[in-house]
């Protein structure tokens, strides 16, 4: 880009400030939002008067994967063993994650629904902190992105049980001992039919006219998990234990 860009960090109210700022800027093609799945989940969890349809999608940057991890010192070497141990655990296994009512907790709820297991979800300020707590055996598991647990996996401190995607990660270079990312099975291969990818994309405000934009139908296809997310949080709000 030849023109200068001013970066404005609007992190107030867990990102709500940024969403409302973009909503107020309808028609202003000089404002760009780089966002993730927060644009769907925050309005649902915080009852924010905002819809992702009030944005103009420009480009999908990435779809981040999630992996189910446990501590390498624990005896559960497969998803089947891990689920069986979690079901039998008293008190419940602690699942560490980044923040509340975000991707990590949604994946935890999906695991509970698929397996009939109950986890004690523990929110942390970052994926790095969640990794540290897992290494110290303060939690039994987490669902960090590959990059968040990369170094502790490489050090042999955590175990990658499965990836929440329809296909294995394609990278075949050895990372942790004799294991590469492509050696990590999909969760579906392990009998756990859960898939989830985190959207990272660029948006303009509503009624903007970008030179090149994704259609609404494309954005809808990229975010088809929204309906599942809404169902999960409605069930959590109606549950006595939530």
C-alpha cells in the first residue's frame, strides 16, 4: 500500500469497542478491521447490538486449527484413553483455555456434548499461559493452536492427541522427536467427530465499496459454525451448572 495507515487499537470490552466503532463507520471505506471469530461470538455471549452482517468482508487471512493436548507425563496416549479417564475423573479434569466464551471454551463444550464428559474449564489470559499451566500439570488438557504449544511439544512436555479439522495438518517435517504435524490424527479419526477452525479476516464497515470484496455468501460459507455456536450458548445459559 502506498498510502499511510494509522493503527488504532480498540481492545475495550473484550473487542466490543472495535465492533461498535466499525458499526458507527458505515460507508467509510477508509476503516479496516482485522478480526477473528469474535465477530460472531461476542454479540452472542455479551448480547451486543451488532451482527457480522454489518461488516463488508474483504479477505480471509487464515483459518486457524486447534489441537487437543494433554501432558506428556500422563498415561493417556489416545483420545479414547483420554475421554475414558476424563469420564472417570473426580473432581473433573481441568481444561485450560484462552478467555471465556471464546473458541477454547466452545471446543470444550463440544467435547462434553460428544463424549458425555464434564470438564472444569479454566480461562487464562493467553494461549502461552494455558500451555504453561498444562506443562505444570495444573490442568489436564488444553485445545491450543499448534503455534501456542509448539515449543513445549518440541520439548517433549505435552502430547498432541488430535486436530479438530477434517484433514490432518500437511507439514511432514519432524518437530517433536519422531513426530511431525501430519502424524497427529484428526479427532474424527480418533472417534471424536468435532471440527472447528477459527476465522481470521479483514473487513470494512457496512455499505463500503471495496475494490475487491468477498460476497456475503462466501463469508457465510466460511462461518457456517455460527449456528452451532448459538445453539451451544443457549444450552449453556439454560443449564443449571452454567
